[in-house]
C-alpha cells in the first residue's frame, strides 16, 4: 500500500512501480542472478506499462482466491480474475512465472483444519498445463502437518504427477493414523466437503458481512454432526493412535471458530445487533482454548504461541469493522 506518488510514479500502477524497482535491481546484479517480481495483493494485476528485464521472473501469490474450486474452474466467479491475472503474467514475463500457494497456510485458514486434496491436485495440473515454471507452498511447521497434512502430501505428489493427488488422503492417513487409516480417510473426505463451503473469500476469520455468508456457515455447521461421528468412529478403532486423539481438539476448535463467525455474520447483517457482534468476537477469541492442551509436539511452536497472537488480530479486526459500520 505504500506506493510512490511523485510526478513520475503517480501514473504507474503498483505492479508497474514494483517491477520498475525489480528491473533496477536486476541491472545492478550479475546476469545469471534470478530476481522475482512479487504479484501479491495490490501487485497481483500484471504490469501494464513497464516490461520486465530478461532476468526478472514473476512470483504469483493468489492468497485471497477461492479454495473451494480449482483456479481454472470456469464456474467460480471469485477465481476468474486470479486465473486471468496468472495467464497475463505468463504472457508479460514470457513464461517466467512461479506460483506461491497456500495449501498449508495456518493464518489464511485461521488455524482451522482445512483439507484441500482435490483442489490442490487440480490446481497443480492447471499450473503445469499453463506453463508455470514452479510452484511452492507456504507451511507453518508442525501445525501445518497437523491441520493440513493431507494437503502437504497432495502437494508433494501432485508436484510430480497431479493425477496422484487423490491418493494423498489414504497415504497421509496410513502414515499418521495407522490402524485407523480407513475411518480417518472417510473423516477427512467429509471434512473437506464441509470446509469447502467456507474457504471461498480469503481469510477464514474475516467473513464478508452479508446474508449469504451466514447461510453458507449455517450449511457448514449443519454438516458438523456427521463429521464428528466419523471422527468418533476412527477414535473407536482398535489401536487408534494418539494422532487420532489429537484430531478431536482440532475439530472442536474448527467448529467453534465457524460457530463464532456465523454469529458475527448474523449480527453484522440486517439490524446490526451490536451486543451479538461483541458476543461473537468474544467467542472467536475463546475458541483457541480447545487447542491449549494439545502437546507442542503436535501443534508446534506456531500452535503454542503464534495462533493466539493471530487470533487476537482477527478478533480486533472484526471489532474494528463493527466500529466502522462494516
């Protein structure tokens, strides 16, 4: 957001200003040094008037996209401008485009359990077909292995052969849950369907204040009892591991988060109930109690320390939006 407003730069879009700096740095470096222009947030639209130097590539980071659908799904209105921006970068940078993805992003998904096996596989097939030169994936150590382990497995498999991504659920569950692999695979499949209703608007904990958001969260929470039943079935399996037991507080936290967001969406729409909105913000802050007793060996340092900080930021953001009338 901090772009130059001088007479020369004021006419340039953020993407052009960013690329102008990259080109200047590239000129000062050895010809064989790779340099990346970051296409992210306000630089996501492709540069219009500045052309990249030969040694400058683009790093395309579509963080606020919809993760309920593959990036190239023609029916997804949210993803359409992201897909177009990606393809325009391929043209503008003569194919020198890498992708930075978020299948293991504990901040974007608010620390919730979000399986994305199918979308991950189909995304990587599209990126390969379109001509991306590489794809990386943001992770948060042990926490991502806990909350997004199947995604990381799918990403690793799909990086070589996208068609193998669906096998990641079973492979991940066999490795992590042992004898409970079968019921845990069914659980993760159902959870993936539930969370697909939610991961459509960017940061999970910053939902749009509209009636459609409340309806979507209602649908997700209506599916929760069946998802809980599947997890109980897995926990009841003979010789179920401690890893299975650790899934229960993660699911509790995830569903408590969705319930708080549903309350907030209801309060933000219609009559704008201030007391209900504050109650929802408090409930969102309280949701992390579900993971407080999870061993650090499972949730990692991010779950032990950073989750609380990130959650406080989102609670404060919702309160600020209410104060601003949003």
